[in-house]
C-alpha cells in the first residue's frame, strides 16, 4: 500500500464489534492498534483474517466475543487507486 494509492476512509474505533458495518465496503481493512494484525472486510459483517492462534485463514462474523481481534482497538482504512 504505497505508491499511487491514497486513503479515502479512516475510522479509529475501540473495536470492530461496536461498528456500524453499513459504512464499510468489501476490501476495507481493519488494522489493530498495535499494527500486528490485519482483517479484510468481505461484506455482510464478515471479516477474513489469517489467525495466528489457530494457524489458518478464517472468516469472522461480527459481533462476536469468541474472536479477540474483533474486540481489539482498530483503524479502518479504505484505499483508492489514483489514476495517472
């Protein structure tokens, strides 16, 4: 995420579980406050992530108390490709 791209949405939130998902589009990213974990929004309140705890890619439906990443502080970002 660098050259030729810009952030068009940035939301700071205490956790994904508390967010209004109507604001999001598939492809939006949730980056944990610590910066060590990223989830991608698929739509229908569903996120995809590579979960280090179970060592596989999983789908996480929000809200959920079973997934610690959905309860972590995050920044939601949406990238837009700039036209040359």
